[in-house]
C-alpha cells in the first residue's frame, strides 16, 4: 500500500481505501473529479489522497465538493472491489 484515499463529510472522515501505488490512487481521484466537476461553492465534502511515507501519511492531493454526490461515491466504492488485488 502506497496511497490512501479518504472520504470526509462535514462530521469528519467517513471511510478510506488503500491503493498499491500513488498512480492508482490519483487515477481514482481524477475519475471522481470528472464525475463531480469542480466545486464552485462550498467545501462540505472532500476526497483527500495521501502518500504513505514510512509509518505516516502525507497529503498530496484533494478535491472538495459542495454536497453529497452518489455518482462519485460509486466510483470510490467500486475501486475497492476492482481486480487490483
């Protein structure tokens, strides 16, 4: 595991998925951006990509959304069940 994508709600982190490479985590985050588009207003929900560095995580990318979006969550959850393992 080299990267971790976390989903944040207004109440804090809700869930995360680990990926075997940074490129894989970034690819999923980019797919989420394509589905949702850019947030013009509001920052209630967020996806944040982290890189694992030794025993800690460092934030390397993020995407904010003004509200809950089921389509982007479908992309996020499907990535957990893809044939990458």
